[in-house]
């Protein structure tokens, strides 16, 4: 039950785009289209930003987008804004034993 | 609106026990998978355990299997986490979360505010 692998940090200037990768295996990310992404600000509960690989909930700005290729999922934030500075976690369904697995987390810094 | 309110956290000695509760409202509690997810101080999110809509199917992370037990009372709209043989590494904020699905993990749009469990002598 190893965590999905994410870069520890990414950064960008306001208006730029950043992409966060999430590497798994065919038993989790690669095997199901149940990849989600969560944003977490310090001291707050996680907030859903992407579900089912690429769908956005109503509260997520359209500058957030998700994709998947093979065993790797990605979250892209286009037009970076100051309020996007936070920790981001990917998550995937992993079958009837492991069930759910989170990524290691990525800190996004807006320069 | 959907609300999830955790309670039961606190300070406990190593080897001790604690029971967390999560009171749910604003949705049909008996229709969805529920999760417990934890976050150790300064660390990332870690899935702990999940339970199917009817309570029959339960899933555990290796780190807690055999020590923690998840359960739910659909008549009281409440999720529980019984934690036994607690270790220092169980120290974390524990969140309950509501899944969209009935029997698998799809995604969790709703989370509680978390309750802090500290295991220390």
C-alpha cells in the first residue's frame, strides 16, 4: 500500500500554468477512472477539485483540469492565482483490498 | 446541506483505546460509502478505513488492520472508528468523509472538520 508518487513541490508566477503529476500502478490509477484531486490550505479540511479523472465540481474554477495516461494522472492549474497556493493530493480507487490510496502531496507555491 | 461533525478525539496513552464518531446530516447516510482519512502533523493525507453503504463491507489500511474497527449506525446517521492498541504514529487529525458511491471509492466531496488524536505518555 505505497502512496501514489507526486513531486514534493511546484511553483509558478501568477498567470502561469503548473502541472502536478501522480504516478501509480495498473492496480490503482491505471486500472480505474476514479482519480480525484484535493486542495488543502493550512489548517483546513481537503477540498475536492477534480473527480473521475477530469471532471470539475461546481465550486472548482475552470482553470483546474485533470487528465490521465496509463498509470499516471495529472492536475493542471492554468492562469495561476495567489489563492491557488496550497497542498494538492491525488487519490485513486485501488480495488477491494487496498480500496483507496492518496498521493504523497505537492505544495504549490505562487511566486 | 451536507454536514459531517467528528468528535471523540483527545490525548491517550500508548496502548490505549479511543472511539471516534462522525455525525452526518443533510443526505441519505445509508446510501454511501464512508471513509476515515488521517493526517499526521506536518504530513500528507493517509487513507485509514472505509465502510460500504450497508456496513457489510469494510476495508483497512495495513497500518491499522487488526487494531482499528470501522462501523456505522444507519439509524443514527453516525459513523464510528474504534481505535485500540494505539501507537505514537497514530497521532493525527482524523477526518470522516462521504463518498459519492455505494460500494467503491469514487470521490469525497464532503469532509468533516477533523478531530485530533494524540497518542502520548
